[in-house]
């Protein structure tokens, strides 16, 4: 089949882990009922976004991979016969943690993982305190629904990351995300941020001739020790095709989106816009520099 139905679970995340997992499961079931063969969840959806403050106690929320999270979602994938992309706070070893996307096959087995490469450190997003940068590089994960170029949130701002996934044969770019507004931002600034987030990712799709899926969480989440004013996660999950055309888009409410991606279009688009053919790979050495002084 040339059409692939993809489900996006745009959800709130509860302080109770069991409740958050059940919200995810309900969204997954709804997407599967609508025909989705691939379902993607937001970043770190098993609970509140942990990085608004620096608190060593929050490392207790981390889990091993394989572990309880992969077991829970593996059973669901096997029952529904779907491929799942989930996002977990990975405990790799004592003192070594990653922000990790996990791809689960239709049989419930682990197809592969991706460890977030770009780690932010900004007010309300103190991820460098919690996560070691990924060490697996930018390589797609082979599944029964295609080669998935899975990355995570802050990675979505970097064209180099999307390009490397495309050069490794990714057939789709996927970004589980947790991004929102600071309550001190005015309406115009909020709109600029949201437009930038959508535009840069549509640009990745266009520049690489690939469909792209971005799944964000929603809802207000206070900072637990008042270090920041909290975050209002803006949702607006979306799917675009290889020319950046919007196939489905949500607003700021909880929602399950299902979009049909025509897998033939990538080849068709790349024939008329052969960006990979015309790259001047002999002239890009300075990309390996931090800055051209």
C-alpha cells in the first residue's frame, strides 16, 4: 500500500504516571481505530515535563530500556498491530541518563532507539542537568512501515540533523516534542515562536523531500518549586508532506490526529526538486567549524 496512516496523540501529561500512561493508551487506541498503522506520542509523555527546574529527585522518574515503559507499550503495539514511537526518560546507568525515543514494532518488540542529540539549557528547559547528549548519531530505524528518522524536540531546529537522517535513507522525519510558551510572553511573541517552530520543520521536509511528523504535548504545567513561572505547552501538532504541504494540524487542545501519507510522493518530488543531486559536498567543510571567524 502506498498510503500510510499516521496517528498523533496530542495529550496532557498527568503527575500520576499511571494516569499519563492511560491517557497515552487511550489516544493510541483511538488512532488505531481510525486506521493508523504508525502512532507517535509527545516527548516525555509519562509525566509532567521534568526539566523546568533542577531537582536531583526527578532522576527517580527515569527507567531502563527495556523496562516498564517498553513493556507497557509493547503489549499495546502487539494487541493493536501498530508501530509506536514513544518517548522515555532513560536510566542507562547510575548517573547516566538520556532523553530517548523508542520505536516499538507491531509484534511488541523493540525496533530501535534514538537518544536526543541536541540538549537545551534555557529557563524552563534545564535539560543539560538531566540528560547526556545522545551517542547513537542520526540513523533511521527500520520498521514494517518504513525507515523512520526519529529525533526529539530541540533536534527539530537543526537542519544538519534532518539532512543526516535523509542521507542515511530515512523515509519520514518524526519529532516527539515538549515546547510551550512562557507566561510572560505577549501574544505577538507567542505567535512568532509558534510560526518559527512550524516553519523550520516544514523547511526540513521541503529541503529533504520527506514527510514530517511533529507531536507536541498540551496544557499548563507549573514549575514545582517556582524557579520559573511554568509553561503552557502549545500543542499544534502537525503532519506535512515532502513539499511542506500541511496534511493535518491540531490546535492547543487535546486531540488525536490521523493523516494519510502518500509514500510515492517522495520519489516524485525528488525528481523535480533534486536537492540531493545538486549538493556541493566539496564546498561544505566549514560546517564542521563552530563559527567562521
